[in-house]
């Protein structure tokens, strides 16, 4: 059994708190599956299998947000980092294209 977490922004502080509370009642950490999809259509087009709170987010340099994203190592101060929950791989048969406001990759 799994809990799908999608439809709204998935943030690590919320996920961490929820999982710490729910695990007290027997929920296994890998039961959480962050995903991307449209809540209105009950669809999911990406799934993060094997989620854990420790490995469930990527750390990126804030200074790289307007260009090519650069990963932040563990030595980088948190004030210079933004974290995003990893929403998993795209399911077979689906493609995702990420563009800017001018429709440019």
C-alpha cells in the first residue's frame, strides 16, 4: 500500500513532519510516493519509488535558479540552497518538456 503525494506543492518540511508522525503508527517510510500529475483528473505522470526522507530531495544552488541548475553539496550553507522533493521518473509513454515563459527550453 502506498500514499501518493501530488496535486499541490510537495515540500520536505511537510513530508518530514507527516512521515515522523505517521511512522509512529506503523506506516513504513517507503509507502510515501511523491508524484506529479493533475489532481483534477486523478492522473499521475511521474512517481518517486523508494522514497525516503533522507534521500527524497535534491539540493540546488539558489544562484543557479535563473540558468542551468547546479547541485549543492552537503558542505554548502543552507542559506544558499533551495531543496526540491524528487517527484520521480516519467511513466512509459509520457514525455515532459520544460520551457521558459517564451516556450524556449
